C-alpha cells in the first residue's frame, strides 16, 4: 500500500514541478517509439527507491521534499531512457533477443543464488518485490541487448605495453599499498564500576589490574613468550590465538594506540595503557611499510582501467551519433529543456571525445 501511495504521489508531482494539466500521456517519441507518463513514473519510483537503499517507501515530511528529489533524478532518467530506446532499436534491427532457453537459464541461476527451492518460491519472491515474470524477462532482455549493442559499437580495444606503463607512471597513487601491522595484545580486565562499597572495591581492583599488567609487561620485555602470556593471562577474545590481532591498517587503530605503536620497531612492546575494559599492552608483531605495487603486479588492473575508460568514451561517441540521427518529437517542452540541460551538463563533465 505504501509503495502504491508513493507512486500515486509521483503521479501528482511528476514532471519536476510541471502543472498536471500540461503533462500529456505521451511524453516523447523517439523514431516512432514512445515514452509515456506512466513509464516515466515507474522509472522515477525505481530511482527514488534506489536512493533510499532499496526501501519500499521514502521517509518524507511533505510533498515538497518529494518534488525536490524528483528535480534531482528526473533529468538523468530522461536522458538514460531515450538512450535506452535508441539502443533497443539498434538491437531490434540486428535481431538481438532473449531466447526462452536463455531466460530459463537466467531464472535458474537467480533462483539458486537466492536459495529458492522451486519456481513457486521464485515467483513469490518476485511478487514481494512487485515484479512479474514478464517484467523480469523484459529487464533481462534489455540488459542483454544493451550489452551486445555496446560491444558492437565499441569494437575491439587493445592496450599496448607502452600505454599501460604510461598510465602506471601517471597514476602511481592508484596502486599504493597502505602500511599494515600485526599486533599481539594482553588485557587485564577491571570489573565494571558500582556505587558505595562496590565502588571502593573497584578502585582497588583497578589498581590491582594495573599492577598485574605492569608485571606482565615487564615479563614480556624481559623475553617471556608474548603469545603464551596472552593465552594464559589475557582477558581479550584474542587470547584464543595467542593475543594475535591483524593485519590492520594504522588508520584502523584508535589515536591513543597509534601514538603507542608508531615509535616501536618489530618486536617492541608498548607501555601499559588504560582502555575501556581494563589495562592493555601490545607487541608489534610485524610491520609492512606502505609501498607502490610494482608494474608487473598492477598490469592487469591497468589494462582493465584503460579499457573501461576507452570503452566509455567510444560508447559515448556512438550515443552522440544515434541522438544526432534520431527523430525525437517532444510532447512536453519542460522535459525537453531538462533533457537538453542534462546533455549539456554531461558534456562538461565527461572526458573529451576526439
């Protein structure tokens, strides 16, 4: 019901502030194919749900907040939808379609991944999401056709060794491996505080715990096996593994621990420090300094990055050609303006097309 209410509210506000009386059922024709008001609303609902982390409803105080969100998402929805119509038209011309066998295989994979035992459970899960089998098939076919048309449009892209090395030299920061460290810890726990006599008892317990921690630390500094001390004396869960924690990034440590650990060399033991549960001290078991991943190890990542960038640029060129050749008949000038405005904004943020 809440999901229906959201859709109903969208129906009232759709068009990014447009007056209902000027919003026609057909919003735009693209080479004869149409985008309707209801189709736009469905895409808006999906976009708003995605922004709300998949929740079925939005926690909005009033219609003005919903309109504001629509103002943000609708321009890109219009551009993406028209691009999709153009791509699907190309796929239709090339005879691309999702066969019954392909769809059956996709359904089986999805069903297994979600541990749904049979088709009845699968259809029930779809119904819970407000999706029919026909909706799913249409979505899967759309993804397949878009992928195939994109592959056709982009063609073969290769990245030479020299190009990969140039990218590596210019983007070494992307291949930095942060420093990591492994610690061992001993915790001497202090009972939680109370009131009255119990509070006095806990003050004494705190002092006893500190003395015990200092004694154990002295043993560790003198050469006692730290893992054994942790196993036999620590109250931390890590005692089961000889006090071992990590590997960790330095940034994962609390500031107080960073100050204790930074001066240490491998094998060094910190001073005793009061933490939430009691008194602790740590041994720096190992330290791996920050480094830059060598080119040979980074090569595959580089090729993937460069390929993705070039693929995006080439496909953007292709979409620009399709838009330029298309007959786009707008039935709503306000949405037309949003479309043109979004294309202009995209052109200023995208890499230059040569």
